C-alpha cells in the first residue's frame, strides 16, 4: 500500500512526536513513520526524564536556544496534554572553592541563555531546599525552574493528541530506502518516497527525527553526511520514597552532567546516568557503571538506601560525531528535507521548543502553514486509578466492574485501565507498551506477579494467542518453543 502526505516525520521518539503535535494544528496531511512497533522505544525510553533548565549549554549553541524555552513551555504542554510534570527546582552541589567557581560559570551561562532566578546558595539554604542533600556541600547553584517528567508519557501524550487531530501513525515501518524526485518541493507534488516493509510513503516534505538512526536517514536521502556516536548511559531506578527528591547534580564534566539523583513523577528515585562510548545498539547494563552511579549518588545524598534498586537499564544518546550540539534546520543539500538530529541531552527538556523551532524553520523555507479551524490542543489524560480520588474510584467501578479488578498490585492498576491503554489511539501492542501507558509491571516486583494476567488481557484485546504476545518490539517473544503460534 502506498500513501501520500504533505509531511512525513521519521521517528516516534519524543522529538518526532512533539513535532507532529506542533504541526498537527495546520491544514496539512502528516504521517509519523516509526521503525519499531510503538512510541518512544529508543533514546526517549532509556532516559531519566529531567527537564533541565538550560544553564548548562554554551551560549549561542542550538541547545542553548531551545533548552530554556522548552523548559518554560512544559507547564503549558502538561496542562494541554494531561501528562504529569513536577517543577521542583534543582541544585548543583559544590564541595570546594573550585566547584564554586564552576557554579558561577554555570550561573552566567544560564543568565545568557534566559534561565530565570538562578542563584548560588550556602549550606543553610541547601538544607532548607533539600534536607537530604549532602552536609559536606559548601555551595550550590539553585535553579527553581528545573523539573521532571516521564519522557515516554510525554511522547505518547503528544502523539495521541496529534493522531486525534488527523496525523497518521505508521508503526513497524523501518525506512529501507528513500527516493528523491528532482525539482523543488514547492510544486505540490510528492518529492520523497520512503520505502518501508509496511508500504511506501510519499511526501512533499520530510522531517528526519530518527534519533540514533538520523545519520542513516540523511544518507539515504542524499543529504548531509554525518556519523552517530553511541554514548551509552546506564540508569538505576530505586523503589518509591515517602517524598520525591529534588534533582541534585554534581559539577558537570565536559561530556556529561555527571551522576544525578532525582525524584520522579511517580515517587521513585532515579540515578542517572553514566556516559561511555560503546558499540551502537548496546543496551547492556554494566556492573562498573552501576557501581559508579551508586557511588556518585551517595556523594550527593549520603542517606540514600541504594539497596532498594528495582531496575537498571541502559540506552544510547544520539550524539553527532564531532559536535556536542543539536542539528535543527532545513538541509543545505536536499531542499524539502528538515533535520532534527543529534538530539541528546537536554533533548527531553527541549522537545516542545524543538517542535516550535521546526515550525519556524519550515515557515522560513516557504512551507504554507494555515491553521485548521478544528484544531484541538487538548488531550484528555486517561484515568489513573491509583491517583484518583475515592469518589472517582467508586464512580469508575460502578461504570465497569473491571475497574475494581486489580491486576498490578505494586502500582494499583486494574484490568479496565490496562484495557484502556490497549484501546487508545495509538494503543499498546506489547507488555512494555502497557507498562509505559499505565505502569502495570513498573513497581517493585517488576511484573513478577502481574505479567501473566497482562499477557492474557493483551491476547484477548488484540485477538491473538497468548504465545504471540510480545514483550516489546517485533520478535521479542515471551514464549519460545513449540507452543508459540499454536492456538
């Protein structure tokens, strides 16, 4: 099957989904083409979820231009899209005079980048702001605008809103080749043909938001040649705390913000992240990296009980070799191709502003963007039974008894919430897809008690045998051997 669109966006990570949502307000046909079978299965999934304020990037870089603006936009995006966002503020802890000098440099960076209300504070104020911060800290950069999100929840919410406004989502469609017609992209005819196993996609304009695959997409289109570096990061998740920690940073290194300790929107503690150049696609966790995380975390929060680890995972930052900056703009080689590449940290924090910048770049390139009369920026968040008031819980159970059938005990997720996660557009098609949408299996037992029941619900809703249910992407069978595929 071949379909034609005005715009095709390659990549359904947080960047591609944010761009899709931004452009869905205009009278254009748009398709998001994703290699995997769900949203946010790449760098957006293996992410600590920090909404960095913007004091770290060097002034004048593209990162600096979009980070503070993205952080600012999160308040509006969270309200409109119904995802959880906590603007807690953060501190970069210093332990000596040399650290204090570096904090002043970060403060000056932040002022140049438009970050509001930055100040350097002493020990008394540090412990007023975060009582669990190290008593050895002599100074800190206090930044009230920092916050945190679940990055995959942001991506899912953005794409759900885009789809509700007419955007097409094409999953399990890795781009195998790109054919580029001659001539300008402004004549109304499709210029690009994306060849995928799920069918060809024709489009007038192409946006490359393919994360770690961005160099391949650019090469296939005959555009800029660059190479991606897999800067791997290991991340550790601890069990829930009575109170979520404020994000605490060490003084950064030239290539990394260092080991950061932060709370999450659901009350866990996350220690993030190491930075090591490894083979592309390496998502293994390494004992040396995990130990480095735990050691670094205890320097910032000495009373942190690092025995309470419930999960460790890893991913790769999409870094363009030879630069530490984002590449956002129209290709200088292929007209009609727009690049959103090299979106490493602070990619999550910058996502709303990257989308805004892409809209601006396309306008400047002459793309006609006429706002639709029926554009709806609001996405109603699904019911979260665990967080719902008692009256709402009773109302839900009365409407459907499946709301009272708890499947995931750690996170208090009932059957009806899992069904809703599968039936939403676009919905979950795997065990991990359910987990990312409603947290079934996200708790301390990590699916030990609920996995079989979630598999049965998926099989029923998707009309397949339980042995055909996937853990995550295509080929990740939960059941192997002669029973697979047997009904």
